[in-house]
C-alpha cells in the first residue's frame, strides 16, 4: 500500500487524470440515470410525450455540462477562466450557430404553444408525416411510406403547419363530371343514394351535392361528405369506384377530352379540344 500511495504521490498528473476520467465516467452515468428517472416520473403523471422528451433531453445536456466543468477543474483548468473565455467568444459562437440557436428557440415555441403533438400527422411546406419525436433542434417525422424525416424546428415554424389529427372528423371532397346530355336530377338522386348507403359517411353534418361548374368537358358535381378522420381515403376510394359502376349501370356518361384533326391540302389542322361522351364515341 505504501508503494501504491508513493506511486500516486510521485505521479501527480497521472492521479489527476485518472480522477478526472473517473469523474467523467461516473458523471455521464449519473446524468443518464437522472434523465431517465425524470422521464419515467413525467410519464407516470401522464405529462404529454412531446414535453417529456424535450425536458429529458434538456436535463441530460445540462447535467452533463456540469460534469464536464467539474472534470476540467480536476485537470487544473479553472472554470471561471473557462467561462470568461466562452463569454468573450460568445458573440462569434452566436453568429456561427445562429441557425442552431434559431432551431432551439423554435423548439421551445413548439413545446409552449403545441401546434402539434407526438402522434399527429402534419404537413409543413414540402414535408409531411407523423410526428415521432421533438428534439431540441429538430423534429422527427415518419412519412406514409415509412421514411424517416429529420426536419429543423425553424423550418416547421416558418411556414404554415397543417395538422390533420386535431379534429375527429374531416370532409372528403369529390368532383364528378357528367356529360351535358345526361339528366341532372337522375345524377343527383343516384349520388344521394350511393352516399346514403355508405356505412362510413356521417349523417351529420349532412352531405352536400351540387353543380360546381359548367365546364368545357361536361358538368361538374361537387360531392362533399363528412367522415371520421381515419376514414377519409377509404371513403374517397370506395365512392369513386361505386359511382363509376353505378353510372355504367344507369347509362350515365362520364366525358373525357378528345381532339379532332382535319387534313386540308395535305396540312393537318387540329381543332380545339371537344368532349365526346363514352356512348356517343362508341356509336360514332
């Protein structure tokens, strides 16, 4: 034991280095344990997952920063001197990291004002997906085709955020075009019957069916129905298929644009786009 103590007294730098490494290791483990304990405590009291993860990340970085300062003091680097140097370089660091600081500030705004929460499906600018995590600088989204997007927080708050998960019900819109030769009353009655028979369409608010436009290709009907949020795409897919099959059964035509080319003296002259209903096209 005397030899071991004598070794450490002889090699003071080695002793300080070993102590600093021990403090760094134990401090790292303690910061991880404390941050996990904070996360579990917030989960037990049912605090929102977005706030829980954000506070957990902040607490870990703060505690680990304290550990680093203690480790540097053990190596003989005065914390006051270090803080003075960092303060003098603060302006340069702030200019160099202004993008990161902006992301940090907007991350705090997301936590405070809750434009979205973990689990919400959102669209912001060119990105859209389900919110998985909100970090200090970035937000993690998973797209519908299972891609992982890491989006800077400032990019989300600098554009319009569309949150598809806030309300329980949504409106599903369809545009159905029929030819001018068809009976409009018959078309409306058929659309009302199909919508009334669909099990996922809500009775309230009531569906809306009306002529939205007298277009060049035909008469456009606007079909607007209310459904549960999770059923929007299902209702749109099924109604489109059912409407087409019902129109075929009742002889209602759905026009599509056609072009007629006249040849005069060997020169092709293309006429403007005209619409030829399906049945008329077959007869011609």
